[in-house]
């Protein structure tokens, strides 16, 4: 899969996490400009795992879950606020009595 930067007002940043040993993790940030791309692929030697469906389906579902593509948070309905009460000395139609 290839992710491309096709347009935008500014550059983007991508972060790579690379484990050298169990307790040493190197984090590298790279700026991506218009026209740059990142290619994501499965390792030829993946870590053995237990799969819910199959390797490919689980891999794509985890990408979708992590990136949140095509997802939108559910919006709460608009609340109707009660109308303000009439101030003392004010009639129901809004005119002020003397």
C-alpha cells in the first residue's frame, strides 16, 4: 500500500519506530512534502500471531482501526434550550410595564 501526499497547505510528518533490542526503541521523524510517499507493506518474516480471520484481513482491519479511515465520530443531537423567563416588570409579549 502506498500513501501519497498529493496536496495540502503545508508539509506532513511521519514517525517511524524501530526496535533495535527489547529495551532500545529508536524514533525517527521525517517531513513529507507534496509528491512524497510512504510505502507500507507486510514483512516477509512476520511475527507468528493468532488471527481472527486470516493474516491479510486482520492486517488491513488493524490498519483501518489505527488510522481511522472513513470514520466520523457520532455527533450528539442539538439540545433545545428552554426559552428565557420573562424578567420582573416585563409582560409576556416583551413590553415593559411602568
